[in-house]
């Protein structure tokens, strides 16, 4: 029996994830896709699609399965990768549905043309956003706005709240690796804090 998989590119924007899910669930109900399995991907879009959970998901799909995404641009950052994903799905006879774009990508010439257009549009949009961001940062720098983290040590440090505990652990003779684990920080963070707190 054919399975339905829903692939979600999860970002740090909670509202974005909720919107993706809502749109995809409504589409699955409309298409009468029963019991879809959700796969959430938090890996960087800079990684190749085969190295992300998407690659593993497509790898386990069988002929006749359905893969639903909220939109084509969620598959990958580049048009070339989108086309590769489409080709892989077509080779495996997996039907790829893009909800927002309202298209079914089945490997046909028409589907490839549509995917190219949407993928290219998403790529151009990302480039424009990046260019606008760079321009805004250049303008701020020219106006004398300090960019990045301020130099020197921050006035407050997250380990300041644990100062008494750390002091007790040191008196008990615990090694710094163990202390770092107990206060929930990386060993390097503890070493730097100890240097600055002397």
C-alpha cells in the first residue's frame, strides 16, 4: 500500500513551521491522503539534499508513494538540486506534491519546466534578500553603527549565576570537565569564565 510522507523544512521561526503544517494538513485532507508520516528537517539548507533527512526519506520511498512539501523552494536552495530531487522521485516513481504551487511533480517535461521556474524564482529572491541585507549593513557601517558583538568581556555572563556552585565544586576538588557538565556548559566556556573571574 502506498505511503504518504510530508516533508517540512523546519526553521527557527515557530510561526513559519505552524503555517507550513497547517497548509500541508489541509491539502492532505483535500487529496484524501490518509495518515501521512511527517518528517521534519532542521539541517542547514547549505548541505546537499542527499546528506539531509530529505535524502534518507526519498531513499526509503517505494514506487507509488507520495511526498508532500509545502512549496518547491523548501526542497533545496538551488534550482539544480530541486531538479535532482524531482529526477530521483521520478526514477523511484514517487509522486511529489508542492502544496503552495498547486502542482504535482511527476517527472514529465511540463513538471520539470514548472519546477525550474519556481526554483529559479526562489533562488533569485534569496539573492535579492542577501543583497539588501549586505547593502543595509554597509549603510549602517558608514553611519558609524558598531556591527557585531562588542569587544571585550560582556558585563554579565551566563555562568555568573552559578559562581557559588562552581566555587564549591572547585573546593571539593572536582575537575573542570565535571564542573562544566554539572553547570551545563562547554568546558571552554568554563575555562574562559574562570580566567576572567579571577
